[in-house]
C-alpha cells in the first residue's frame, strides 16, 4: 500500500522528556533508523577507543592517558550538547565513546597495579559500585532535567573537575619500572609510602635497590611489545582466546537483556533505578566469591547463571510479567557481577608490559558484542524466542570457556610474558604475605613490601 509522507510536521509526546534528539531532528518515519545509528556510532567510538588507548597506555603510561581521556570526555561531551545538526552530534558522540574507553581502561589498570593482592577484590567492588551509583544519579538527573541538551551538559561538565584533580594521580610504579623509568618509579613509590604513613621505609629505597631487584623487568623493557604478543606464547594465547569469549558474551547478553527488559512496559526511570539497585547485592556476593572461592569459579558461575536466567524466560508466559521481569533483573545482576570480575581477572592475567594492550583488546570484543546485540533482535521475525536463545546461549558457552583460564587468587601480578609462562609451569600460588605492589625481590627491600 502506498503511503504519503507527512507534510505538516509531527506532534510529539512530551510527557516524559521535553526534548530529545528524536524531537530535535525529527528522527521518525523515514529517518527513524538514525536513532539506532547514533547509538551504534557511539559504541563504535568506545570500540575504537579501546584499541587506541589500550596500546597507547602501555607506551605512554596510565596517568597521562587517563588525564587526556577526562579532558576529551569533558570537551566532546559538552560540544555534543551544543550540536547544531545530527551529523555534528554523532561526531562528538563518537569521540565521547573513545574517551569513555580510555577512562575505563586506565582506571582499571591503575587500581590493579597499585592494590595489594588481598585488597584487589574489595577495590574492584568499590569501583563497580561507583558505576551503580552513577546509574542512580543518572536516573535522578534525567527526571529533573528532561531536556537532552542540558542533560548532556550536566553529565559532561564534571569531567573538567576530574581532569584538573587527575594531575595529582600517581602513575603506576609497575609500568614505570617495566618502561625503564626507575627514577620516576622511585619517586612515585616514595610518594605512596608517605601517603600510607611509611615514609621511613620509603626513604630506604634507592635506585641501586630497584635496579638490582628489577633486572628482569628492565631487560623486558628494552624490547618492543605489540598486539601480536597477545597470541605469541601458549599461555597468553589461551588467556586472550578465553577472555574474548568472556567479554564479548557478557556485553552481548547485557545489552540484549537491557533491550528485552525495555519491552516489558516499565517506566524508563524505574528501569534505570532497578538496574542500579540489582548491582548492589550482585556485586557484594561476587566480591565474597572472588575473595574466598576464586576468580575463575566466580566468572564462570556468573555467566552460566545469567545465561540460564535468560533462557528460562523463554518458557514463561507473556502475561506473567512480574516473573519475567524478576528473571531478567536476576540475569542482569549476574552479568554485572561478571563485568566486575572480568575487569579484575583480566588485569591479573595479563602481564604489566602488555596489560593495557590486553585490556584494550578484550574491551574491543565487548564493544563488538554491544554493537551486535541489537541486530539479534531482528531474528525474532523468524522465531519470537530466537533472540533470547542466542542471548542465553552465549554466556553459557563463555562460562564453560572460563574453566580453561588459570586461577589468579593470591597470585602476584605478572610483569613480563615470561612470568606468565613460568606461572603456568609452576602452578604454585604465592603466599599473599610475600606479594609486592611492585616486584621487589631483594631481601633488603622487605620493609617496603607493606607500604605500596
């Protein structure tokens, strides 16, 4: 049947939002697909950012790239709020997505590389909760600020503050050591020692001590590391392959479940609050499992349970919306715990010399999962339950794949690729009491081991 385009414009429902990009540029009818394209462009930016900032951070350091990412987020996010056309908006959203990857990757690496083994799980949980708190804040801001331009500006301007106080961040001493910058590594370690109230122990450390204890890392720093190192040796290759499944399926199922939950007829504000609320118990349970059972079991359990929850919804009648919503929320909580564990687990599996490259690589796969997830919805035209089958099967398969990863609980962080291979051969868990924040092995440096 032939249709005629509207010649007199459109009247929009402004009961929830007074202004959106849809009402701003009339992304309806023949232009309705541009709304999904804008989101895909943003996710493409996150993907590109994971690749770019992942490798650059291993070359130029975590702190500098984190500061730059905050500045880029502030500028491009603010510029997006003042976009005069849809193309300009998409360009700035792409750059904002890149900055988001830079912030996520470098925050994760800095927290892993500066935190003692026994506290890594707790720090990871705190960082995970910051994301949950952000979901609550975003829901409140969206309710108070229903205009998209002002909302975009409200979530972008704070990054100028993050940029300015980011200069006081401490660069990773592990990265500085493996990069051969011993003088700066010594200064950063002594700075942390003062902050921790261990100034005397920090003052005992000298360049000669570092050079003697970090001879292996110094020799590794002389060689150039590339993305090819992610698959060069047997152990690292296995780690990379398994983590590809973990990150892709977690993101894939997460966004797929989010889109399915939006079809339940629940308020958009309530969905945002529920998404943040379910993270609290999920990440807390994940924290205890990570700390007392291990990373591998936690990762596998979270993925398999999420997949089973998604698949269970296939057999629940449409009129039982409460049960369907509970299963979806449970699955979302499991995926949130999976994300939380994956950040910590990945940082502990990859050695310092290629940690950011590895984090960037797996984050790239996660963004691919986020991009592919909406496309799976189109398979419902052939079989209504097919999207849920695909969304549920992916995390179950990756959960099984996780069993091929080594356990890192109570293990010191590897600094070189050779460390990873050595750990595979030995399969010996190092006592937590002997683990360093940076790999200081000389006995004369023992007092410093508790200050970093």
